[in-house]
C-alpha cells in the first residue's frame, strides 16, 4: 500500500474523503496524455510477466469449470428435479456476486490483522479510491455518470456506485434471458447461442474501449462462433426433442440471443468503468474488481426481490420452498455461477472483454460432454469438430491478446 498517497487522499483537513471530479477538471487532459500515449490506444492489461500468465491461466481454467458446473446443475434442478424458477435462480445467483468480495475482505483483514482496524479500513478505502481515480472514464465522463445533488461533485466511490448500477441493469437483462432460455432449450444450445456474446464484446470494444482488433482476433471470434453453432446444431435434433431437456429450442434460442448481446455489453462496460487505465499486477487489481462485482450483487439483492413478489402474486412464477436435495443442487449451481462470473470479470480486467468471453466459448465443448454424462445426450462427430474449432480460436486469440503488447 502506498502510504504516502494514502495520506494525501485522506487528509484530515478535507471535508470529503473522495477525490472530487472538480479536482480533475484541470488535469484530465494531462493525465490522459501521460497514461495513454495515443488517444485510440486500448486500456492496458496486466504487466507481461510469467506470474501474470500463470494467474490468467488459473483464472481461465476455474472459470470454464465454473460455467460448466453452473449450467449443468441449473438444468438438473430445473428440468429433472422440477424446480423451475428462473427468476428466483437468477436473483439468488446474481445476489451471490458479493460473496467473493466479502471473502476477499476477510482475507485482507487476516493478512493485516496487526494493523488497527480503523487504519486498515482507511487504507482499503483509499486503495479503492486511488484505483477508481485512475480509470480514464472517471476523469473524462464521470461528471455525466455520477448522480449528485445540485452544487455537488462526485468522487471515485460515487462514480463506482453509479456506473455499477447501470452495469447491474445490463447484467440482469442478460441473466433473465439465460435462466429463462435454460428452461426451454438444451444446455449446449444455450451455451452456443450465448457465446455469440464474444462477437458483441468485440463489436462494443471498438467504440467504447477504442480497441483495435487485429486479424487474429477477428478470425478467432469468427471461428469460435462457427464452432459453437456446429456443436449446437450439428447434432440430430430428434434426440433433443424426444427428451424432456430442450423441448422448446426455438423460443429458448431466441431469448438466449437477447442475452448474448447484453452479456457482451456487460463485459465491455465493466472493463470501461472498473478497470484502471494504468498497468497493474494481477493481485493489485482484485480489490476494485471484486468491489465492483459485489455492487451488482448488492443492487440485485436489494431491489429484485420485488419481482419475486409480483411474479408470485400474478402466478407467473409461484415460489415454492425447495427440498433439501434441491437446495443442495441450487447451492452448487449458485456457487459455481458466482465464482465463474467474478473470475470472468477478473479475466476481462486482466486482458480484454474478447479474451474474457473465450472462457464462455471454451465451456461449450465441456458442457456438451457434460450433457452426455448428466442427461444422456450423446454427442455426435459435430461436437468434436466444433470443439476443435473452438480450441483453434482460443489459440489464435491467446496469441493476439498475450503475445502482443497492449500498450
């Protein structure tokens, strides 16, 4: 922790502990020139070191496993055990996004347990403020995004709270389509359609993040989408239609398409508003990433319970207390989803939204295999062909993202 900077940010004579937007008005152009040599340069990734690559690899592997477990567990307790409550499932899963933040806080406090509690809180808050203050969007457009009383300006925490509220709305749209379509289509179909979010993440990255997509990235996105659709539609549909899983594929796939657009936008907005514009070591970026993700969980928990009541009263989705066995599978699915979404955002911050989306793409092949073991939907040759294409796309995108300098 940089205690010299901490002292300046939390001067005892200040009436506010935030770095206000007004303080940056005269410096924003200079700060942007210093941090980004070219106005169209992409937001930097983590420093290119062996430790960073290892951290990225571990996060990617765990994310793929998490998405696979989440998809299969959710399909199991909805389609097999009969607890089809997509809105409630989404509510629980997105509300749980704050759990990694709480765990990170406990771990941070344990490491600094010798430090007085107030001093530890001050340093932690100061670290978050410093990181948010280094986000380009805070200096350039924070005044438009922060909701404050007339005559007041907002600080980094105000900016974070306002932007994550917008991100929560986008994630909610994506989540609703995910859980609604999962009850109508097969897990492999859903994963395939949803992975079109890679394309939309790439498309949104160009205007919002000023990314310059090279031919490797474009080719990787195209190959990955072809591969996912090969897996989804290369199999015989008769097997799916004869099974209780995925009986309404067309409607489910259309709903999933809306979620694909929203999820691609979610990744890009998170990168734009919750990622420092300065290269940082992987561990140094975690506090802001977890805090930002936790805000989406807190917003979800504190607001969307109203939807549960409305849906119950109208009979659209009546709430039923699940059995202990169903609760076990809900817990498994929710924890897997919570972990995978948080780590996905970690990957987005460490690399870029397109590479982060590749975690979703990689899960397609493994979800198809899991469908075989869990639901008896035996994969055809198309599954293996599509899987091979996805791995080729992953290699190309890895070379583009990690093999070239990002700043």
